[in-house]
């Protein structure tokens, strides 16, 4: 067994994500047998681990009660279906987990809850207390009020963010596909990838962008992106079929294992790198890129070549090289309107109140993997 698989099997705190297609029928509505089988596997794992479940399925679960033949395309009807389906979904989970004498707690999140620093910290405290009380948190995006989240199906990325937010030891992504392949397995000739040890192992992998059943919105592309995000932040990942949830949460060598490729970041640095929205961009010359990325230094005005965006001091901005590639992110110390007269100038040529770092090293996260 590989190191990544041993780490997943032995994780004391684990985040498990399941997609809509693994919980619902093609006609819409929950498939109680599949949901119960998933809960059985999760309950067995909960005997020696703390489990957080990130579950899609609210919109799909609302189709049948509303008499809708297929997933609606307009936002208002999607939100209506989510409103009805969320009740059905959490009730089914509560009843199934109760059979194992486990209590569930519903946690509904929007992108705002991980983009805003204060919300992010509050979510950390909530999860920590739920887990300390022996509760199984069931997480979903708050689809009744969300907008972009519904259109782009971001629960895979949400699961990766939650895994770091709760300091999980491992992340398991369950879907209707048993592994990662180098092509579409439905077309034949695709090779299963059992282990991903580095980025080079997934070079050239063609991952579809939509779910096979039409009920989900993430598809393999979003699962691959989520797995890479978590692995780069020091969290091993297992991607497997929901049908094999028991084996995936045990020690069987199913699915595709992603080894942790990066070091664990502090909650603040992870938030900066992956959760916060950038309000603008600063373009850096080659010397500033080397200082920020390689030497982990603060960004000074002398190294800036351009400013883009309408941001305020305290906002998060992307730092790019001269080719426009994002190399770092950080909290800017000046408003956008203040910077044009400062860029390219050394500190001694600036006014006294401007002689400070534009982005301090403590508020900066290099992102060399994006170069």
C-alpha cells in the first residue's frame, strides 16, 4: 500500500465528499438504498475517526417533489428545488445516521463564508465544536441563496477548502467513476491512474467538465482540480466510486490516490492562496518576482510595474510576473488610487508615509505552482 493510501486509511479526521449522481436516481429524487449504503460506510469509519461529509444532491433531491422532469436551467427554479431538496436530503441523512446512534449537524456555506476572513474563522470554530461534541457535520453549499455556486457546481472545491479548514488528515472524493483515467473511460482505451505522486503524473489527462448522469455539475475536471488543490496543501486525497465507499474508507486499494505534494499552510495562508477573492492585480518585474517567490520577501513599490483593479488597503490582490502569470497573492497595504505614483520608485524617493511594504511578507503567499 502506498504512503498516501496508508495516510487516508489511518486518518483521524477525514472529509468525505459525495456527488449528486451517487445519491439520486436519473429521474430525480433520492435513492434511499444508495444513501443508506454510504451512511453505513461513514458510520463504520466514524468508529475511529472524526468524519465531515460534504454532500451535493439538494437540487436533484428537489426535482421529484416538485414534479420537475429534469434539472432546471434557470436560477430561480434551481433555488426553489434546492429549498425543497435540502430538507429531504438532511432528513434522510439524520434518519440513516440515527440508526448508528450518530447525530448530524447541517452546515450550509456560500463562497462568502470562505472568502471573508471573519466568516472563515467562525466556520472553523463551528466545525471544531461540532466534532468535539461527536456530531457528523453534513456540509453543502447554500444553494437557495447562492448564484455562481449553482451555475458552476463547486462542491468539489468546497470539499478541499473544508478539508483544510477543519485540519483534516485526508480527503475522499466519491463519485460515479471508480478512478481517474487518462481519457474518457466510457469510450474505451483509457488507462486507469492508480497513484498520483506529482503534477507530472496528470500531465495530459483529459478530464470531462460535466457529470455523466446530468444531475451533477462538477464532473471529473472539478474533482481533479480539488484533489490537486488539497494535495498541494499537504492533504492526501483518494478519488473513488461511491459504490465502493466502504473499501475507499477502509484499506482496500481502490480508486486513485493523490500524495500530498506540498507543506501544510497556516489557516491564514491557505485562505489567502485558495479561498479569498482577488480584488485586483499588481504586475512585478523579474527582480520582485524572485524576491517574493524564491526569497519570501515583502513586495516594495520599486518592484511594481503596473496596477490593475479598484481595490482598497486590506484587500487581497494577485501578484503577477511580466507575462501575466499569477506568482503570489497577498494583502495590499495601499488603495489602488495611491499606487500609480509610487510604482517603480525606491523607498528613499517616496513620501515618509509611503515608505513601507506594499505587501508585507507576513501577508503574502507565493504560488510558484501557478507559474
